[in-house]
């Protein structure tokens, strides 16, 4: 019997012996065997993020709601930089708990969320008097939580020439080469806002400063437009109702998250190398002037 105990004890600690990790989805996880991860309801990241052989990978878990109903991430307590809820809310061992960090705005009012889902987006835009469509599942959609909101990047979809927001499925679900969501917000030609994701979205690519404009730290807005001709003057190729809604919506987001106008950039300005992107095809100088 003593021999049996000597064998079992190392197995019970095997799940944690390789330490914690941060997966490519931005979530804190633990380095454990892929089978153990799957059996615990987790997802293994095959990138070389952990010590050990290829069977040891970074295991992360999904989103959760703590006992107060606040959305968080199931992760090891040792990686949580906020509050871990000890209630049985997550898969995995007892050290995997629902971690909530920072604040989640419910409407206009300066807030600087840290490591959280932006579940206040719809209320912020409605509070500005804008028409909003909440796309099913948006509050838990994203490639992990946002690290912060320090910048806002405006885009155009380069989509179809007809319809209010024909690019919705692409922005929500992605393409064959880029997993969705690829922006938190969409803007239709009618001026209607589509709230697509509360988490990190793959809209920015390489930027001039990823700590401000990278996917982890900037909200992305994909406004419907064919994107031609490529121009940086005026906004003649945009419906006036859509353009004015763009300005009004961005102003509301700035107020809610404390983003200065200098950190509202077009993708063509934020992307590196320079010239990699042409969107949006209107004057960003004029746009920022309207933001005040």
C-alpha cells in the first residue's frame, strides 16, 4: 500500500509540475499533458510554450461568470491578477477558478478596463442615441479578453457595394486565413452599429505601437464600404448618415474608455510597414477634427 501511494502522489501533482503559461489566445493557462487538458474541458495550444515533450502544452479554459454575475476567465489562481472566485465555476482542478479583473462599463463614463471582456459596448453606443444590433453571442466572443483599451482603429470592410452590412458573417467568423472575430464592432451604411465581439479581435495586425494599437489594446471598427477609390481626402464616398454615425460612435467610445483623439487612427495610419493598408478611404485629419 505504501508503494501505491508513492506512485499516485506524483500523478496528482503532474498537472502543475510544469508551471503556468500564457497561450496565444492571451489567456493564462497551465502546462499539462494534452489528454489531461482535454479530459478537464480545456484547450491545448500546440505552440512551443511549455517545458517537456510535445505532449505537454499550454492548456486554457473558457469564459465564466463569477458569483456576482461578472464575466471572467477560467484560469490558474496563480495567474489571476484580480479576484478568483473559489466557487466551483470552472473545469479542471480546484486551482482553476473564475478570474475577474478590472471594470466592465455599462454605459458612458470614463473607464479603463484591464483584462476583461468589453460587455458594455452596446450600452455605450445606445447611450449616444445610436441604433444598435447585438449579434448573438457577442458578449463571450473573442480571442481572449482585452488587455486594455488604449486606442481605437477605424477600418472599412472593402465588401459588397449593396446592402447595409453584408460583411457581418466575415467580421464575426473570419476568413480561411484569419479566424474571427476580426473586429468588435461593425457599422452599416444606414448608420446602424453591429456589436459583434466583446473580446480581443484580429483587426490590427502589426502596428506602429502594439501596446496601444495592437489587437490586445485597441477596439476595431469595420465600417461597410467598398473602399474605392483609395483616398485620404474628405469623405465623399461615404453615405453622410454612416459617416456622422461613425463620428458619434467613436466619440462615445472615447468618452467611455478615456481614449484621447490622438489615439484614434485609421488602419492605414496604425499599420506597419507604412502603405500596408489603405483603410478607411476618407480623411483621418477631418475625422479627428470632428471628434474634437
